[in-house]
C-alpha cells in the first residue's frame, strides 16, 4: 500500500479500489503542519488505513523538524495513543 505525499495539494493519500484515502493538512502562519481532515472510503474502513496515513504524516513532520497541530479528531486520537510524537505536537 503506497502512500503518496502531494505537497502541492497538501495531502497524503493512498489509491484504493473505488477511491482514495487521504490525510489533508495546511501550513499555519507559524509554519506548523495542521492536520485537518482524514478520509477513508467506507468499504475500506476498519483496516488501519487512517492510522497508516497519520503515521506517515507525523513521520514526515518529524523528519522535517516541523511542529504539527492535530485539528482532525483521528490525528488527535493517534498522537494521544503514541506518546513518541509529543515533542512535535502543538495543542491549541
């Protein structure tokens, strides 16, 4: 399952049969990555795809030394479960 980072469209996505799963973000005025939306087509839910997208986004942010804002509830839940990302999370 290949995760593609489209920097121009500010999203990470996976092409699936029948659609795409995606994690979108914006760049804040402070230069943080604000992860604001996660979507997985209904027929592919419950397979851990959202977690894969979130992990990829967080690892990208960490590699780029970016702070993140977990505006999306899926991202918020993920970072609360995975404390190793605490250092890059900016809570509003």
